[in-house]
């Protein structure tokens, strides 16, 4: 990663540490196990721990980051992979060999999430989410009272389609995925995984909090992902037209990575056991077509936007907006990045990564 791109991440990380504040003292001298620790979310959590150990904590926090492909992470983030306080554990969440050391906090972030992956592999999607969650809960249960908190990363997909009269979905909304949808495997598996979390908390006293994640944008996202915002950024990077498949009328909000990380750390360190919290943005709602135009204008020169209403396969919900009043009330949480700022910082990051990257990275992206 170039020094210029790193500066964006460093600014974000300092902001995360400032906003969460003294709650981070709970990590001093503790061990954290993160399943899915090298993905988009895990990378921001690792950046935070590295900064804390270098500048804040009296005793270092060690992180065991389980991942299927730690080699790819080492190429992308050598500044993290080479640290002695971050230990990469190779393996599938369902079968990896857990560290024998004590671990006091568990974050289960391992899950297929890319829409195309979910559609192509519904059975594998369900097995990874359900089997992986059961495995992580069982491991935490075996550790007993040593585990202070287990954070499960669920999804707003558990709510199913958002009715037009519901402007923002609260945690107590009683909807559910449409089982006929090509992406139903993801939402239904996350719902069942939440049931597992509740069962393990009641019967085996695993202290679980659940974060239901919505839509995000920021550094460390996968440029090859089929999420609309990343497809738009990827095409912009290569100077290609941005293509909007379908009518582009689906409405989304996008939470910046730093705002997301602040929410997740607060839930892990201060959230109530058994509680569920929406994590996302409740402002700057925008249609997918409008989003394409905003992303196109972040590049110099701006790239072309092509609307393709005849294209099929996007299967997007008309609306996907969380109610985050619970976060705001519990943690005095605020969103500090507008959509324009979020897109600008994300594009700045990827432009710098791409322009300073080597040929191997460019081939990996394409």
C-alpha cells in the first residue's frame, strides 16, 4: 500500500480511536479472536488494534485473525501482516485450528457477502454462515467465562424487503427474506445464525451481541466485489463507463468505514448481551442511478454513466435504510462522514493504491 493511501487509513484510524475513547482500555493486555479477520471489516479492526498498541494501550492487545487466504492479505496490508501482535491463522471458519491461548473477545465476521457469490453458491453460503457461526459459538462456549464478549456480524438482509411505508428499518421490525429471491440463502442463513447466538447465550451463557450490517463504502473494500458502489469505483479507476443495470431506482444509504468501525467497537466493548444493533447510515439516501453519477464525478476527468434498464440480475430491494436510533441513544453515536465525503475518501484511497501498485496487483484486480 502506498504511503499516500496509507495516510487515508491512518486518518480514519485516529478518528476511530478518538471517538471510541476510553472504552478501548478494555483491550489492554487482552487477546481478540476475529474470524474473517482480513476482509473489509476485519482490516479496519486490525488497523485500530495496531494503532492502539503503538500509541494508547498500556499493555498490548494481541489479535488472532483467522482467514482463508492470509497470503493475499499480506500482499495487500504488509504493514499489518508483519506485526508481532497480529497473528494470522489460516483456515476456513468451519475447520480452522483455533489458538490455544486465552482469548477474551471474539468477533465473528466470516461470511460470504458478495452478491454474485451468494447467487452462484447458495448452499455453500448457508453452510459457511450457519456452520461457521455454530463453530465459533461452540469455541467460545468451551472457553467459558474467559470470553468477555462475542460479537456476531449479521445483516440487514434478515429483515427482508423494506415496505414503502417503513422509511428506516428498526431492530424490532418483524419482516423476513423472500425465500424465492435468488439471494434468500444469505438473509435466511443470517437469521438462523442469530437464533444460534440467542440459544448459545441462554443455554451456554456465551455473552453475545449482534450487529446487523447494511451498506458501506471505504478503504479495504474488495475492488472485485459485485456491490454496485464497488463496481462503479472499479470502472472509474480504469476510465471505463459506469454501467447501471436495471432502472437504477433502488434507494440506498452508505456508511463510511470509519463510522462503521466506531459502531462495532462500541457494540463489542460496551454493548448489552443479547441485544441487536443496526449498523449503517440513516442519511443521504440516494438512488443507484444517482450514486453512479456521484462516483463518476469523483474521477478526473469524470467517467461516463450508462443506464441499461433492460439489463437483468440486479435483484435489488427498492429500499434498504436502517434506523440507527438505538446506536445513537446507547453510545451517543453520530455519523461523521457525509456520502460525498465517504465517496471522495474511498476514491482517493483506491486511486492512490492503483497508481502506486505493481503489475501483480493490477492483474489481481482485473
